[in-house]
C-alpha cells in the first residue's frame, strides 16, 4: 500500500492537469457534436427548429442534397489543387529567391486578410462581372466570356481567398530547407528540374500536405464564395447548411447534412493523413 | 467598371446598405452587423428621454434607415443605435428562434407577425408609449396584420410591392406579365435574368405563371411551380436578392425586384423600368415590433416613437424610396414622389396583388421546394 | 596539363573583393589545399571551381576546358560539403547513388547497386546502404559524403572544410584516410581549410590566401622554410616576430634594427622578395630554434644572439614543453623537446633565464 501511495497521487495530479484540456475538448468538440447528432434524429417542429423524435428519415433524405455534395466534393479538391499550383511557385519565390524585402512581401501576402473578406469578395464580383475582366478581354478580341456566377468564378474566389493558407505552410517548409542541399544536388549533376523534383519537392511535402489539408477542410465547409461569386447557382454543402438553418429552419435535416459532412471530412482527412504517413515512412520525412 | 462606380459600391457596402433585404443576409452572412450612426465625433448628451440606456439594438433590412435620423436620435437621447441587417424574414425569425438575440426593435413583414406572436417571440405593444403613432392616419389595408386577435404587436413602417425590373434598352419586348417574365427568361434573355434568393417571392411569382395564388401551398400547384423553376434554373444568371449590382453592370437585364430598389435603380439608369405582373404578385407592409426578450424595452419604445414621427418618417421615405402608410407623413412629401408610379402603381395593377399569407414563413413544403430548386 | 587553372579570376560581392585577380594551376592528381582565415577567399575559389559562383572576370579551367557558362551540374567535379549536406529524405544508398542516377545513360539497377557497394566499401561503410543519414555518426556521415562524390569518378574532388565538424581524434584518422584515398583513386583533391596543420600535412601544394589574393603558392616545406612574408610564416606555424627596419643588406641576408635599437641579422627567405634598406621587416624565429637555460649558467653552445629574461609560463605539449619568456625582447615563445638537457625541473615560472639562437636559424621577412 505504501508503494501505491505516490503512484496514486501521481495519477491524481495527472488527472487534474489533464482536466482543463479534457473539459475543453468535451465542451467544444464532443458536446456540440452530440447535440447535432441528437438533432439529426429528430423532426422539424411545425414552425421550424427542432422537435424531439427518433427517425432516420433525415439521413434517408440526404440524396435531396446530392448536387451540393457532388459540387463540394469536386470543387473543393479542384480548388485545393489550384491553390497548390498557384501557391507553390509563390512560396518558392518568397523562400528561395527573395533576399531583401522578404518581410514586406510576406506582409503583402497576408495584407488582404486585414480587410473584410466580404469586401474583398465583393470586389471580385465587380471584377468578374460583365464590366470587369470580360470587358477587358473583349477589347483584345475575346468576346462573350462569362465569369461571374460560374464555377470558374467560384474557383477564382477560392484561389484568391485561400492562397495565403497554402502559401505559408509551404513557405515555412521551403524556408527551413537547407539551401546547401540544392547545391549538393547541382553538384551531383541534377539540373534545376531534377533538383526540384528529387530534393526540393520531397523536402517541402510536409508544408504541401499541411496546406492542402488546411485548405481542403475549410473548403468543404465554404459557403460564402459560392454564394457571392456563384450567384446562388453553384451550391456547396455549406450553402445547403446555411439554407437549412437560416432559411427553412429544418434543424434536424441540417444536422443530418452536417453529420454527413463531418463523416466525409473524417474519411477524406484520414485517407490523406494515411497517404502522408506512408510517404513519410518511405521518404523519412516527418509529414505530420 | 470605372473608379467612380467602384467607390460608389464600396461606400454602399460600408454603409451596410448594398440592397434591400438581401445582401449580407441572403449570402448566408445573416449575423453580419453594421453599426451605424454612432457617435460621429459628437459626444452624445442626455436630453428629454431621460434614462433609456446607452444603446438600442435595431434589427432591420439593409438600406432601410437614414443614418442622419439615427444620429439625431443618438444626440437627443444619448443612446446609440446598433443596427443589424438581415437578408430575409426566414433568417430574422431563425435568429430569434435560436434565442437571446439581444435585439430591441424588429422590422418584420406583415405575413410573419402572427407566427412571431404565436411563438411568443414578440411582445404586445403599449401604444401609450408610442404617442407619435396615430392609427387613424394609416390605411387599414396596410396595417391590419399588426394586430393579432385584437392585440397590437406591431405598428406599420412602410409598404411596397414585388414586381420585376427590366433594363428597357435590352428588354425591348415590353413585358407586362409574370408569364412573359418566365418565358423570356427561358428564351430570348436566357442567362441574363435573376430571381430572389427568397422562397416567398420566387415561388410566389412562379405560381403566378399558372395564375395560381401567390400564397399557394397546394401540393399540385407547388409541383407545377417547381417544374417551372427547375426548367428555368439553367437559364438564370443568378439566384440572388442582391441584384442591383448585376443590373447596373449589365450582366443581368431583368430581375424580380422590390419597389425601393426599382426607385434606386432608376436613379442610376433611366432605362430601368419597374413592372408589376398583371396576374398579380405581392404587396407587403413592414412593421416595427419589440422582441419578447428585448433587453432595452424602454429604448425600443423611444426609438419606434421617434421613427414614426411624421417629419422623421418623411426623411426616411426620401432615403429608402418605399411609400409610407402614414397620411401625415405623406403630407410632408414632395408631389412628384407621391405621383411616382413605382411607389404608387395604378389601381388596376395594384388590385390583384396579394399580401403574403400567414404561415408561409414556417411552411415546410415551400421551404423544401426552394431548397431543392437552389441545390438542383 | 593542370587539372584546375585560374587565370586572373575576380569575384566581387558588392564592395567585397572575395577573389581578387587570382591565377594558379593545380597539377593533375595532386592534393591541393587552400589555406587562410575566414573571409580570405578560399571557399569562394572552391565554389568558382564547383560552378556555384561565376567569375566576374577571368577564366576558370577544369582539365583544360574553360568553365565559362558551364553550370554546376555539367562540371566534372564533385564536392564534399562542410556539413556534408546529405539528403535527409534519402537513405545512404540513395544519397550515394544520386549522382549516377542523374547521368545518362542511366546505369542499370545492377550496375548502380554494384557501384554504390563499391563506393561504400571504399569509405569502409559496406552494408550501411539502408541507413538514414541522421542515424550515422559524424565520421560516418563524412564518409557517405565522400562516397557520394567519389562514385561519380570526378576529375576533381572538392572538399570544403570537410573535417571541421569532427573531433580531434577522428579528424586525424580522416586526414590519413583522405590521403590514402587520394593516392588510391588518383584524382585531384582540392581542400579548403583554415587549419594549417591539416593543410601542410596532407597536401602536395598549398595556396595561402589573404583578402582574396594568393599570398604564396607552394609545397608545404617551401612555405615552412621559405615563407614570402610575415603573414605566411605566421600562418604555417607559431613564430616569434621581432619587428623593425632593414638597416643593412647583403646578398642573401639583412640586418634589422628593432624598435629598441638592437640590430639583428638573419638570412633572407628564399621565397621572399629582396628587402630594401629602410623597409619594414621582421626577424622570424621559430620557438624550436630558441635555446633556453637558467640565468646563472653559461650558454650550452655558442650562439649568435643571447638575451635575458624570466619564465612567465610553461606548457606541456606532449613530447615538447613550451615556455613563454618575458625579457629583453618582450614576450618570446621557446619550445624544447622534453628530453633535452636544457629542460630541467628548475625552469619554473619566475626563474631568471637566458636564451638565444643562431642567426642562420632565423629569417628576415617583409613585415606584411
């Protein structure tokens, strides 16, 4: 018993130390999720909202939002990929090529974040509308281009809005990259392309994976960009949720859609993490 | 898009007033708040109203109040007006249903008041505390729904209609009906027409295509309306209640439209014409009400009383472009405004219009129909 | 034909002349070192050969071919980097195979495996192919870096302070290994170091650099025996310098008047420029050339120069003892083998001593 004393005390201390984070976790993550789960099994009250019940009807009704799911599950990955395509060269430029004024350029990357996202996206509405970019294209002979209220406009908005989220993790991983490794590769006959492919890219994968996960997860819940730049014609799961909670006030069905979104996200992120870990194991790069 | 135009839009955005009803709101950003008309360099001083607290929270629609009026209120009472704008009645109700919204004054539309009252979301009004409101000055046609079963829950603000706006330099067919609106959308003007992101008006006016009631909840009639909407959707430029920028930029040339927006659009471009479909459509009245859980009831009464004062209300009308229901206010307005056919349509087009029906705001069939249309 | 040649090479970084008009030729198959303090231009010279830097003026030739416009990845040279620069995402095998995989035609899998095994065996790391760089000790990483470079059979192997990160014992071993390796593979090695002992002990030729210029280029014994000036003498070994001005010149010797009025004579350095009367000069005396004995005793042998002082400190250097003597000439270092008769137990600090040297064992050098 004497020996159990300190051990038990240690256990109590550990429990006490863990208590705040556990409470935090339960209060902020588990409890809301439980509420949503319970709601998703209930019924819509006649005046809207939630009414207790136990039915899977909301889940069976999910195909009614199939388009929203397919839109999100195509445009979110495509948007993530586009962000990556635009962000990587920018991050590379900032981390490797820029010597002076680096801080200033980094600030420029996040500068748009200092103004309202809504205001910036509204500026894009103006740019993409008929009197914006399409009218400039018409001047050089490319007529009849329509951008606003199309999936292209939504993707442009996504790339614009999420670029910094992609740039920074990649920038950090490229910044940390030992520049001598690039010289070593050149010394070993690797031309710039081979150096990029065999050294720079593999070593910046942690940043790429972080950036992609960050952007993808947020894109899965995106609703503002499709609403504003898609003109209500490009409909994401996020838009379906906003409508269900804020317009038709069908909380149970909204909860079912939310749960479905969470499940899809867990599966997608799980697969991505697994792939990243696999890459990490074969390349010995700590990806996560 | 030239610089002047951009700055103009920017300024309107900053005022929290891009369009009536739906900019922030219908975009899903219903909680976006714009605090306006606060201490603009002037230290509020306490005056006659005595202690009404230092803030009154007003829950309303975009572009719906003259900031100068609110400023005067603040100077007179010491209470700043905290303004929150919403996109739709649905959204406003959703916010109140969720509880503890903290609003003092609400601007609901006629057809929602009974639902608010039956859910105990708003409180009966003590008219003695709104001495500047004179029921006899209002046309009962517009004011009836402020009372539920004899209890007054709301006092009228202004009224309006829902028709459609056309850019007559492009829409040259001179349409006069909802049937023409929907047919032109699917043919000649495909890709350049907008409808509201608002089930009441979009479904209601689709119902008018077949001559059904704007307020129908008949399953068969709704099925027909859905069929039309799904057929129209690929031809739409957008589903958005923020249609003014697209109309002005020329991307859209026809859109479902409210009275005040039509007035504002015509101010920008004389080719903008307002059409009330001959089949009918919506006529509505907006009211002032006080939420049941309003934190500052005294302040709420003070603000409502101030805003319904005829000379103040006249300034409001000049700002937002919707006709007042108050004869005393109208007496103070210029003649050309009172004769404007957008504000005051001819009797024969006004006659078939319907007020939105009680219950539509909570109707699941219409809500789901609209959601299917949007997500199709 | 020399393997590496510089012809009037300049490389400037802003106002800094990192390499300032350097010309030299390194014999094929030799072990050459660049020696000098940091910032002297030795590393820039190496990077000019590797192709990481391009000369602003002049030509760099490798195996007789001008390297102007040839990028690093097309040069027949390989480098061992200061901190090895092993690829952290690749195992030892892939690190070593990296260069071969970039060549065309690409070697077959079997050929690749054979060559990598061979290279690893050469650096005594057979069987380490599947290890990660960070699982290896410093010395092992060093050898992987060597194997990674040597497997390509370059014309020239460049070594940038390759041993600086190793401890003393390991460093000695690796110096020996490098020398052996160089003899075995027979290619030109060019080493950059700030460690004179390393440079002198390993190299066939050494270039001592200062402020972007080569001060002296020669075999280690030339540099030691015939330094061109005070700077080189100071760099290749510890030396006592007695500064003054030339007062008299004969063919191969000079007399220098020290600041305190003494006049000392010494032969001119064979490698140095002829000193003119009035020129600033130093008399350089190696510590091991100085004899030392207790103050009251007569000189053990007749000496040209003799002075008095007292022991300030004594330090054991293994087989030698080093004395610091404070006296007539200020502070002088003297070094004697432990076995020498003159090194007695009574030569402790504060003991009055006499010391001196033969003029022939000193050198008169330009004071630059």
